[in-house]
C-alpha cells in the first residue's frame, strides 16, 4: 500500500505515524520548514510562547503517543483546579464549571440558574439548529449567552449564532454518547468521580509533540516541499512537488479546505467545488507579559466593544512566568489587517481594562486561514463525495482538537490499510 500524505500538521503527522505502524509505504509532504502546522512554539525574551493551542488534555490517544515517543519526562502538568472567568458587566466573574461555582457565581442570576435545571426536559440537537439556538433552548438565554456560548465559541473562534450544531458541538456530544441531556451526563460523571484527563504541555512547548513524531519518521517526511498538483494515473495518482513526482495508490489530504480544494481540482472538480464553500475565521494571537498574579485559566469577554475574545493565563495555569495569551478579532478579517503593533497595543490595553494590571506586548501572530468556522457553509459537507483512493483527514471533516486529530489519524490509517 503506497500512500502520499499532504501536510504535516497534527493530522498529517498522526496519519503518517499510524500508517507506518501498520506497514504502509507512506510519503509525507509538508510545505513549511517545520512540522506541526498551527501547533507552533517559540521563545521570546526567554518566555516559551504558543501561537496555536496553549495546552492539551492527556487523554488516551495522546498518552499512548507520548509513551511511544518516550516524551514522558518532558511533560509539564498544568493546574486543573483553577477557575475560568467571564468578563461581564465590567467585572471578572467565575464561570460555573463545578457545583460549588454554579451556586456561588454571580455570572448568572438565580432565575438563570434555575432555568439551567430544566435542561433534562429538553430534546437533543435538531436538524439545522445553530449552537446558540441549541444552547438557548436547552439552558435558557442567560446561561447560553454568558457561559456556554462563549466557552464553546472560545474553543473554535466562531460565533455560536453562526455555527451549526451538527458540524461542531453535535460531534462532541455524539463522541461521548450524549443523545439528550448534557446536565444528566455531567451529573453522572460527577457521581462516578471521573476526572477529566490532566492538562499538559511540554517543557519546550507543545510543538515538541509534532517535532518528535516528525523525528521518528524523518525518512518519510519531506519538509519545505509543498505539493503543487495531483492527477489521476490509472488506478492511482501522481503527486507533484516542485522537483519530483510520486506515483501512489492513495492520497490523504490533511491541508486546510482551500488548499485541498485547489489540489483536488485536477482530480475531481465537483469535490473541489464543495471544499471551496467552507469558510474559515482568521484569528490574532497576542502574547503579553504582565505582573498580574490572578489565579485561573483565563477569561472570555462577554461585554461588547472589545477586540479581545479572551485570554489564557499561561502564568497561572502552566507556571509560565509572566506570560498571558490573548486571542483577538476572531473572524474579523478587517480588524486583523491592521498593523500588528496596533493590534498588540489594543490587546494590552484591553488586558489592563479587564485585570487592572498593565502588560507589555511580547509577540503578535495573525493566523490565516485560521480556524474552520463550522458555520452554515458546513452544510456543503453533505454533498462531499470523494473518488476511490482519495482521503481527507482534517479538522474540518471531524473533531478539531489535537486529541481528535490523533484519533482521526489512527482511524483513517486503519481504514486505508484495510481497504
Ligand atoms: C489558535 C488556535 C488555538 C487552538 N487551541 C487548541 C487547544 O487548546 N487544544 C486543542 O486540542 N486544539 C486546539 N486547536 C485546534 C488544533 O490545534 C488544530 O485543529 C490542529 O492542530 C489542526 O491540525 P491539522 O494538521 O489538521 O491542520 P494544520 O495545523 O493547519 O496543518 C496543515 C499543514 O499542511 C501544510 N500545507 C499547506 N499547504 C500544503 C501543500 N500544498 N503541500 C504540503 N503541505 C501543505 C501546512 O503548512 C500545515 O503544516 C487550536 C487551533 C488554533 C488555530
């Protein structure tokens, strides 16, 4: 079985790893000089900064990769027991992530809290429902707008009013087997005493994970080698790069939808047209240094008028001294076109407004295309039909998180080899 994997972000690396483990003859092409895609760590003024994800959960697929790659000693554990905040009505207020926080928080009114308890009486996701519509129907408008919507959209950098449940939250609910009540599921887990997997990163930053996978498969991964086109050849495909052509039986795309669409155009224009419809949200990531010593994982901003969507407190959650990461302008392409220095200054000012402490800008990155929007454009997924020998293993067709990317790589490798 010969397979070309296009892209060496977490999806492509996981797929490469599990294909090699199953004995496939795999060849992986990565356009950038480094593996990892959006998982990118750098050191600025002695601070380890993450321009993509800030941390991972050490769930089974991650744990087993970490053991295989012998990375246990490099793990850095985060503090699981810290609160997360919402900035609402000019104040930081605790998000109700535990029973005690649900009772004590002033983020929700008593009627708002009481409304949440009616959730088990409501139905599961309905066709064509938005995340905002779904959360409002289940938990009431107050909890949906001040707590669950911001919490969920913070993961995806998208507006809950624009996201379709079936392409985003619904997948996560399916994955854990929730058909109807999220509240009863959470209560059952609480009674069973099941803790979520630990929050982790690596001493050198999250990019250590893709770097280690890439090192383990160095003979099959070509960096600095963008795939320029793909064409059919008999029962298989020819994969072209600037300097070479590779004949393979299967091509697995792990690149963002616009890139995959351009490369598929020569193979299956109808499939390429479907992928062209998917929209992405660009996002700005501003790293700040501050003496703010609040304890918590960070905050989401609910109040209007801010460019900042939220902030991760790397200082508190991961003991990264003085480092705070603000996500800004998600989906606002015009705002993100501004001079990065202006975006950085605005993020620092808004951080001071929220926390009361000044901050200096360490770094500004603008990610494009950014996060898959999981909005109405995802309805196009229904029309996606791929020719034999073409696979897609990417964040826009299944779960976006790193754990989901590893699990998808394992599953796609199995189905390619079994076919
Ligand atoms: C800001 C941000 C924060 C996030 N936070 C979290 C988090 O806290 N926890 C979590 O679990 N997940 C998080 N995620 C999600 C997760 O990081 C991503 O979904 C996942 O890393 C995407 O990996 P990927 O390989 O599918 O895509 P990408 O990382 O986009 O990789 C695609 C790769 O394809 C390469 N490529 C492009 N064109 C070509 C070409 N022509 N030929 C060859 N290669 C090409 C690119 O260079 C890139 O390396 C976050 C994502 C972002 C953007």
